[in-house]
C-alpha cells in the first residue's frame, strides 16, 4: 500500500512537470507578479513643468529592487521610460526597445532626453531582466511637460 502511494505521488509529480514543460514551450513569456507595494515615480521634471529641449529625467522606485538587466532574481527589475506612449505595451511580450521606449538595463536612475517643442508625456514602466512588465504593471503616473 505504501509503495503504491509513493508510486502514485511520483507519477503525479512527473506528469505535472511534463505539463509545466509543455506549457513553457508553447506559452508566451510570462509577466512576473508584482510585489505588493512596489511602485515607481518620476522625481523630475514635475508634472506640468515648462522645460528646455534637453530634459533631465530622474526615476524613483520603492518596494522592489533595482538591478541591472543581467540579474534574473525575482522581485527585481529596471526602469523603462515611455515617451509620448498612449497606452502600455502588450503585457505578454518584452517591452519594445525604440525611440519612445527607453531601457535602463544598467539600473540607471536618471537620463537626459532631447525633445521637440510642444507637449510631451513621460511615464515609467518597470520591467524584469527579460524586459517583461509586472502583473499588475508597475508604472508611474504619466506626466505632461511643455518643451519651449
Ligand atoms: Cu528593459
């Protein structure tokens, strides 16, 4: 009876592992769970600020560890700055890397960007080592600045 129980438990474990392996093969990349209380915020410029074309942006993070993108530890990640992005990127793929989605994979906490005159929006979107957004997304308030 005891042997039977062990055998059944062993089979259940093996089959759940097989299911997980199969899911990993077919499933899109998964977004990691956000630790409760984790948040990011734009320290500068202030929402509504009137600024020159060279804009110094400072990033803040609380409740989750800021690390370079080479570190796959859970509950860690790096900043992404979204410039004039209307809606968040799709959650089941890495955050795009282009002129409006900037990655700070060396764990940077500030940058200087160059913007054309007029209104622009800035928003931070925290991502893990694979540049995946968290669930729920760890995003800052979207601010609007006016470039002279
Ligand atoms: Cu990234």
